[in-house]
C-alpha cells in the first residue's frame, strides 16, 4: 500500500516533533524531528516516503533501523566527504 499524503500528521512536542501516519485508525510514529536546524526537514522526508516506499516496506525496515538510516541504507540519503548532504539526488546542505 502506498503512503497517502492526507494520512500524515505532525505533532509538535516540547523537545521533539513527530511525523505520524494514520494506519487503520491508529497514529503510528514515522519519524522524530529533534533538531530544527537539521538538513532533512519533514516535507523532504515525506516526499521521499511518498515517492519511494510502501507503508509495509517502510515500517518493516523501521523495526531494525532509524528513519534516516533507512534512507541511507537505500541510497536516498548520502553524506559526501566534502560535507554535502544529498537527499533523493538533490543537494540539501552544502555547496
């Protein structure tokens, strides 16, 4: 089953913000965004999920790896030796 944009919700907490997904009426945490200055923002993260993952595939991988680690393992998030951060083929940090 593909991710649907309208089933995502964003919860702002005191120390972290959470991206959740409505899975059969239950809100399931997709990712936590702890640092506001981190290069991978909620919108960019959601775009990769919508484009490249099914719900089942992502949540299965989430059982054994952190959200950003999943993107790195699948080649969608790359940190280069010169300090660039590339997400889904686009430079999101560095020049």
